[in-house]
């Protein structure tokens, strides 16, 4: 269970009191207020879950070889460009020579649950530097398709 920050908990309590007061005064709006309260609770719960579930740079680094067999054993190191959206990754060792010029090559990334969570684009011909995008950002960057995002990928891709 996610623990809410004191600010979010206080906001939820105030919302609950306001809804109760409004329902007591205007019973004809019961359905509307319940719907609003449910939407606000979902948004607050989602925000708390996202805050508690931020990706680490190690998570992103592990997602490269998990998505692409040619990157196994390359020991990526990633830095945050924009948390949970964009990461700059450098490989300690070059990828397998499946591709003669890696620059512009795109590869999917796979999270610890073995689902496609984004993708990366090689920035140099030697394949040592990559820009990685998580979630919808990878789709927006034309690295993966919207339908591929979230797909089960039990093994790293080949070729």
C-alpha cells in the first residue's frame, strides 16, 4: 500500500469533508459529487503511485540489454535527462557487431517484469552512446509503436 504525503492526505480529508457537506445540503447532486470524489481519489492515488515508483538510472541501464541481445554485456550507465521520461546512456563495451553503423538505430527497452517500457536511439556509429525514452515518449520519438509499448517480451530481441 502506498503511503500518501501529509499534504495529499490533508487534501483528501478536506475533499471528503467538502463532499459530505455538499451531499448533506444538496442531495440531488449525490451522483455528481460521488463521481467527482472518485475521479479526484484516482488522480491523487495515481500521482502518489508514480511518485513512489520512479525509475532509477540502474532500472533504465538494465532495460537496454533486456530488450536487445546485441547489448548484453555492454554494461550501460545512464543519467537522467528528464526523470521517468528521458535518459542518456553510455555503454562500457561496444555492442555485438551485428550492425556496422549503429548511429540512428533504435532498440526497444524491457523492464524487470519483461514488458516493453520504452526504447533507445544510438547517437554514435560505434553504438556506445544512446538516448533512451520511457513510455509514451518512446512512441513520440518513433522508436517503438504504441501497440508495442507494454507488450510482454520474455527474451531480448535479436536482429
